[in-house]
C-alpha cells in the first residue's frame, strides 16, 4: 500500500515539478480559494487530462450504442431482439460509466490532496489511488438511499397523523412547522457530511466510519464550514454569467430562418457554445473537488492544533506506516499527513 506524501526534507524524496500549493498553517478561505486554483494549474494532466480521457472513453461507446439503437429502429427485421440486446448493453454501459466516474472522482480528490501537499504524482498513480473509493461509495450510497426512504416514510406518516381530522387545526399547524423545520435540519446535516468523500478517498475508511469521521471533522465548526461552502457557491456566479454570455446570442437567433449559410453558422455557434459550456462545467467541477479537499486538509490541521499547542507543522508519513497516516504519536493523535515546510 502506498505511503504518501513523502518527506520533502529528505534528499530525492520530492518528485520533480514543484512544492506545496498551500501554506503550511491553518488555512483561511482566501488560502483555499487561491490554493485550489494553484493546485489545479500545478498538475493539468491530472485535473484536466483525466476528465478529458474519461469523457472520450465514455463518449465513444455511447455514440456507438446510440447509432446501433438508431439503426435498429430503422430496421424492420428482428428489431425486437436487437433492441433488447442494445437495452442490455445500455444497462451494462451505465454501470461501467458509474464505476469510471466514481473512480475518476476519487482519483481527483487524492490527486488534489497529494499535489496540494507537495507531490507531483503521475496520472497513472492517481488513477490507481482512485480504485479503492468506488465500492465504498456505492455501499455508502445504498446506506443513504435506505436512510432517505426511512426518513421520507417517517415524515409522511407524521404529516398524515398531524393533518388528520382527529388532530384538528392545531395538528395542521404543527405539521407545517414540522415540515419547515426540516429545511434547516437538511442544511445542517449536509454541512456536517461534507467531508465524507475526502475521508473515503484519502483515509480509506469504511462507509459507516466515514460518516462519523466527517461529523468529527466538522464538530464545533459548522458555521465556518458552511461559510466556505457558501463561498464555493458564490464562485459559480461568474461561471453562470459566462455561460449565459455564450448562449444568449444563440437564444436570440432563429435557426429556421435565413439562408443555408445562416443556419449553418447558427449550428456551428451552437456546437461551439455547447462544447465550451461542457468544458467550463467540468473545469469548475474539478475545482470544486479540489476546494473541498483543501477544506478537508485544513480541518485535519485544526483537529490537531489543540494537541500540538498551536498551528500544526505538517509532518511526513514515517517509514512503514500505512496510507496515508502514520502511527499515533504520544498524544494518541496521528501525525498530520503532509510534507515539511519548503525552505
């Protein structure tokens, strides 16, 4: 199992290419915003190349399946059998695509973690690192679905009970208050569970343990965590404005009028706008994964700050220690898994 990050103070331990992209101290929101940009730009092959490769790898079979379905729909002989076979292929492709996308997300999170702390892993390394997160995330998703169904059933039962004739008008008011009270509860739990994916990808915990770990990392810092998530949301505003600027001329144009050249120009413009919009969305999604990963790194530092009597100094993983943390120190807390400060 891989031990990382390396001790950058040891000769030859730092891979060529650069140092940490975040300062070696507790991070402010400005550090996270700018550090996320630096992290993505420090390893474009990982953060831009990997999504591009995955997009191409998924687009080719998708186009083939669509073409087969279209050709089958136009055929008259044995169409039912072929449609059934294509349906099975689509289901298989859907599961394969879900696996690839989850693995890519895990690779991007681990890649952001390693690059931010000073490593420059290869594309193949982070792709291998992302393998362990897939099945954990699937199990976690099943747990969430079961919990969601249980909560929905309980909510419907409570609302029906409060809104019954026996409960009367007071019951209806109580039911309305209960439903409105679920909104802040939803936001509360969403913020508390924001670190589930980084924990699964980096700490390699079990799905159930990742829930408790995220709750521990956000304990006592709900408002700070919420504010940082809100900042990430505010960063979407210029992205949406840019997308609107791309598509606004197309919405004003009429593709059914004019000569053939005008319609062709409209089609080319629509295609270019769609491609740019897709690329921009992917880049911002990658930035979002990186942003949350840096939030996780800071949460780890804040978790250890009281134990070390102040802002922690990143310490390397020791020889023989398991990925990604070393053995607990005298205080019982694992040393922070980062490189030492660069000179």
